[in-house]
């Protein structure tokens, strides 16, 4: 990254305009960003999809070729591309950005793609259908509210897996969101809706563009947390 400081600075300026955006404004921004999203995230060493998919695969009990996967906040399709390499074949995707869904469609991996602003509109999927429900990076302030976690559970079939990764942003109220989310995860477990499989910290999953310095030795990275739950085998719904 020592010869890319100006590019990183450009990204810092580019992303700065999203501060204070509401969810609808943010999705319009992502419509504009969609065509260069993958390129820009490669530059920022974005490893969350790879790390989360590996985390899921390492703890998944089943045949990946046969399962139905719901990729929530699917963006450009990065998660599905990682999962295909591990044998997963059947994908449905949901995102709040039309531009991102257009990019996801270009991968040719999704059998179904739907537009929905999560937290404002209900998750547009069949209840109790998916073997795996996965969401990477979107569980944070201004993106996907904690309340959506129950919808993720609802979309999974009994015995299905719900895999989530969450960022710990230094420039947002990340700790407040984390406390609220983990309280909800625990409450849902106490209600018997799912069982906890494993939680793992996600180390250095992406450069912290807001706080990065030009000196390569001072590069800063964001960390996060990955969670895996398994829906109860009974027919109770999460909603």
C-alpha cells in the first residue's frame, strides 16, 4: 500500500460523504458505487467475505452442493463467489441497492435476486426455506438494524444455519450496536429459537479508511465478530 496512499485518501474522501446518510440515501450512494465496488474493496484489503465463508464452512454440517443459501445484503455477489469455491451452488440474494443487485446478477450465481431496504421493508423471502442464511458486514448503524436478525432466523428452515459477521467500526457507535445485537442474540437463544454454534473474532478484515495514515507502517485495520447459530428443529418461527 506504500505506493497507493493517494488512492486510499481518495477513498477516504469518497466515503466521508456517507456520514449522516439515512438508509435510503446510503442505498442511492451504493447504486453509484456499484460498478467499482469490488475494485475499491480489493484496494482496501476487504477480507470479510472470505473470512466469514471459511468460518461457516469450517463449522457447517451438511453437503454444500444441495443446500439453499440466502445471501442477505448480498451486494455485488462477493459472498456467493466465495461459497461457490467451496461447493455451494444454490443462491438467492437480497439487497437494498438496485445497482448492487445488477452487479450480483452478472455473476450468474443467483437463482433469485430481490430488492428490499432491510429494516424498513420485510425480508422478501419464503419463511423456513433456507439451509443457510448469511449476512456479511451489513450489521451496523445506518445499514441493517438489529431487528432484522429475527428475520434472518425466520428465513432459515428448522436446523438451518444463520451465519453473521459484524464490523467493529472505530468511526461509529460500534460498541453500542454490538451490545444491542448480542443482547438480541442471547434473548433469541433463551426463547428457544436457535442454538449458538460458535462465535469468533474477525481480525484485520479491512483497512480502516477513515483513520489510515499515509505512512505504510501506520496502516490501521478494522476488526469484527463472526457468529454462527442453528435454528431450532421445532416448527416455531422467529417472528
